[in-house]
């Protein structure tokens, strides 16, 4: 089953509400999820944000800088 922006956003909203209230168990639809820690919840929220951005075409681009140090000889 392919996730849509709406389902991912609803899942993220449920986790954020639970995190803000201090609860580690979230029910979304028929699923009941118990997280181990606040850091795990934050990691999942970050992953959901990345998935939503990718589906919307707003994925962050990585920029790589190359530095060379020395006297230039």
C-alpha cells in the first residue's frame, strides 16, 4: 500500500500530539504503536517529514563543498 501525503500527515499529527502530551503510545486507525523514548518519536517524526517532502517534491538538496588547504604549491 502506497502512502499518500494525507495519511503520512495524519500519522505525523497523531505522533506529535502524543509527544506533546507526554504519552508514548499512539493509536492511528487500527494501529497501536508504543514508542520506547522521546528521541525515537522525534526520529519517526523526522522520517515522516522527509517522506512527505519527497511526495510533495520539496526534498532538500544536498550541497557538497570541497576545500583544499595548503600553500597552493
